[in-house]
């Protein structure tokens, strides 16, 4: 998945951690910083935190060079540490800021471990509150750091406050340490970069504050949305363009040639025509002739997928206009969709549709709502890998500031 326009992002390998090699002077700086801690255990953790900080700084410089990382612990700053900060120096080093967003680094030394240990303080103390928690693998012996995934602050706090908490204690660990399953993190770090560039930090903090009040429902995190309504004007909005979506011509509903088109799949529009025609015939779906569609080729792990999306306005009361969203998930040419793949659609409160692949070559889901409703889509593979897409919105009247 490619979220930004620069060539490095477009050609990046997706959904796999990217290794950042650290130079000897960076390692020496982390060692120097660690000497400020008061105990041997804290010195080790501070050393790893320092390596993670420098690795993330390098990673950000490669991916979004126009966004600066701010931290009190970067090289060149005074490393004199007050007594108040010595006791939890490693946690202080894990705090940083990118643009308007506060981030906290969660460290692991082995991503094959299904659980990651996190300090209890980041759940209990507001001074460690972050907009995003970034999971970083620190391979100290290889002098390498890998950015693995992220979790919005509101979701981390909500998981700690669930009736059956996702975040749990382990009696064999330090009582100030908690465990969080690695699969709770969104592995697609390009989505985080999209947040850092486009999201509203204040809105994210409002959601996080609500989660800290132990609300039983965790709302969808504020996120830049893909405006399906713009497709009706034969345009892609900025978010869709940066994600490399491709707009398609109107669907033909070719009933006679449907199966041949499906077999040959000579082009994305022929492929979609075949699937839509089958859905209309076999499942009696009603699709407006005014519907417009686009598709997105992406990967989850090593699985190459293609998502078709159609949107259209529904006949409804003028004071409460509604729209419909139809999603068709399949595999890219010469590949197949793994059996057990799940396509899930949610609104701000609940799961609206959840389909699991059995024998069919594709999955589909259809939902509807008012124009002010957005829908979040998750694709999950049977091996546990998953991807949460930016939400889909419908605002045909939105003004696009870019030139036509």
C-alpha cells in the first residue's frame, strides 16, 4: 500500500518491518545516554530506548523528510538527567513528537513473540499519554531497528479497560509491566504516516481521553477518509490518489458476457463487470446505474490483493440523504484469495458486515448509511495478518482545493 507520492514510498515493500542500520556513533551515543540511569536494568532499557529513538528518527527521515522528530534526548542535546527522570529514564527516552502528534515507542527484541511487554505507567499516567504507540523491534546484536506497527492511543487505553482486558498482567513479570498481543497493532506503518500528515491531533486526543474514562465502546479513530462521493464527479480525492487508487468507468452490467469476462479477466473493469453481474443475478443486489467504482491493488504480507469499491447515492429524504457502499475483495491476477480470508465493515459503533471466504474466488459486503456516516474496512488473512483501511466517506459536494 502506498500512501504518499514520493517514489520511495511507492516502491516500498509493504506490511513487513523495515530494518534501519545504526552507525557506530549512534550506538556510542545510546551507551553514553544509558550511563545516566541509576540501576543496571534501567541502563540496559535506556540503551535499547536510545537505539529505538535513533532508528525511528532515521526511518522518518527516509519516509517523510518534511516532518521533524522532536525529542529531548537526541544527539547534540545536553544529556544531564535530573534525579526525577533517572528512575524511569528509558520511558522518558521513548517519548517523542512528530509534527503535532505525540508518540511513544514500545520495544521488543523478537517479533516472533506473540506478546509485547509494556510499562504499566503508559496506561495509568497521563504524562505518558500518546496519540500513537509505535512498536519497534530492536536487534541490538545486529545494530538494527525495525518499525513494525502502531496502535492509536485511544485503542490502547480501551483495550486496558475492556471487561476482559486485551492488556494483561503476567505474575512472572515485574508488577509494573503489562502484556499486549502483537496482533493488536496495525502492521501497515504507511497508514501511520498518513495520520501524521493529515489527521487532526486534537480529535485523536479527544478519543483517547474518552477511552481513559473507561467508555465501554471505543469509537473509530479519526482518520483521513476516502471520499467515494468524489468518484461521481469522475475524480479521486487527495487521500485516494496518495493511496494509488484507480478510478474505473461506469459498470456495464453485461449479463450475456459475464462468465467469459470473469474467466478471462482481461482488465479490472471487465473483472468487476463480471463479479457485479453475478451478484445481481445470484444475490439480487440492487446497484444504481449512477454508481461509480475504483480499485486498489495492495498486499497483506506476501498476499497480493485487489479491492473493488462502488458507491452511489440512494433515493432518500432530502433532509437525510443516504448512500450505499459495495466492496468486492479478490486476488490480483495469477494469484488466489486464501480460504478463510475475512472482509469486515464497521461504522463508529459496531460491526455491520463480516464475511469469510469459503469456496468463492471473492468476498463481498454491502452497507448503507447517511452521508455523514463513514465505514471502516478490515481485511484479515487466515495466518493472522490484517490491514485496516482508511474509512470510506460520501460527500459529493466536497470542494477539492486541487486544480481540476
